């Protein structure tokens, strides 16, 4: 049987058949044809200028409020600092452009790439900021337990594992950062999510989400225990209304990926070439990509990068080349092979076990023939 060549959307980078994506007569995908189109893993949320300007005004009010609240050496805000280009640029912006007193908090989930760690050290040295940086590593066992549980117990035919892992991981990471703000009575927490990352939240994470969603029910049962629960916001924190406002500034600030990279590299906050998210993203991501591509014939980050392309068509060629080069490697576990194998070893499962889990769920999926066709097409694609 001869598999046809993978057809790519002429406007973004999504392939036909990828997670049910279809191309029309102009070879445009569902997302590019209809701004309201959505599926369970992603939707393109269009933020018009009126709404953006409304929240930009709110951002300006927050900055003024933060400046007034910081007294006697107290911090104005907490920033989640990962060592990636976006949080690095945001840290520099808050300190040097806005003049805020920032506490930068890094949560080590146990799978931070060495380049991200190098970026953090370089930035702190360059800004002379080490005394205002907090590294939290003690939650690594809880993150490890969470990943193992999700990889071995994910049974959906529709929701990507990476969607689930990302949501649960972010909720835990966010909780840890926010708890530091609660402890110090700091009223604002900022995270450097880019404008394409608005699947769950836009600009401000609602307080009811923090209170009702971030603490998952699964931690009430084995294998999780009291040592794991302590990393989440307590019911006392929630009931006492001590939760700070959690803001995503890049959703309303002017954002251009090229400008972000130029800023961090020109100021020597990050070494040239080390701002690429493919290098700084955590090592959980290629592991979930391996699972999802072999299980569903698609991966979450293709949807995210396609959204970036829609917002800035000039970067389409870069991400299209990346997609065509990387996907066949991920399918065969040849992309970041060592980090992926190390990840599975650290969470206590083998790559063979994961393949068995994938095969077991795939054979029960009503869409298995379509999924297998996409996988075979990508495996043989030479473009």
C-alpha cells in the first residue's frame, strides 16, 4: 500500500489528518478557515483590539498599584522565571523598564534542560539579581509522581496526553509560585506566557479557577500523600482570600518573538542561540510528544506553533521546516532520545512499557486506521 504525501495547510503549518484536521479546496485548515473552530485540545482565541486595549489599561493600573504597594523594601510582584526567552525578557522589562521590585521564582520540576539552567544563571549574573531569586527544588518528587500517574492512566481517545500533563503540571507549578506570594503577602504574580498560549486563560487567571481547579481530586488518593498535597494552595489560603492576582502580561503587551530574542541576546541575558524554545522547554515535552504522535498521530505543540504562524506569517517557513524535520524523529524516539529515555527512567517506567500502553489504547480507538495512516505518512515523508 502506497501512502500519499502529507498535505500541509497553505496558511499555517498543520497537516491534513493531524488530530482530525481537514483542508479545503484552497488547502486551508479548519482553524484558518474559521476563527471560531475549536477542538478538545486547542482553539484559536481571537482577541480584538478593543478587548486588548481594555486589558492593557488594566495592566497599566496594576503597575501603578504595584508601585504604591511596595514599601520598606517589600517586593511589588512575583515572577515565574523559567530561563526561557519570554520570562527572561519579562524579568528585564519589569526591573529596568517599569522599575518594579521583583521576586523571581524558579520551580525545578526535575526535568529542566541544562540550557535553561545556564540561561537562569547568566541572567541573574548579568542583572546582579541572584539575591532576589528563589529556586524551589523540593517539589521534584511530587512532579515525578504526577507524571508517572498521568502517563500510565491516560485513556482518552480525544484529549492528548500533553494537554493533560501540561494542565496538571502548570496547576502545580503555579500553585507553588503563588504560595510564595501568599507567604510574603505580595499582591501580584506574573507569568510570561506568549499570546498564543491562551487556551485556558486570557490576561488574568480567575480566582475561582485558582480555588476550584488547581488542586486536583487525584491528589486525594494513592499514590499521592500529605507531602504532595502541601505544594498546592491550602483551603485556608483560599478561604482567607489571600490569593494574589495572577496576570499574564504578554497577552496585552506588544509581543514579537524576534524582538524578544533580540532583547535577551543583545543584553547578554541569554547566549546567542540559547533562546530557542525547543532548547529551553522542559524534557517532559518531548516525552509527551513521543506518546501523542504514536498514539494520536498529532501533538499539541504543532497546534501552538500554528497559532503563532497565524499571528505572524513571516515565521511560517521556520516552523514548517521544523515540523517536517522533527516529527519523523519524534515518532521513532530519535529526537532528544537521551532526555526522553532519562525521563522515563526517572519516573520509573521503561520505553517498552510506554509503547505497550500506547498500543493497547490505540487498538481500541475507533479512529485507529486514520491515526495509523497519518503516522505512516509522516514516517515516510521526505519533504
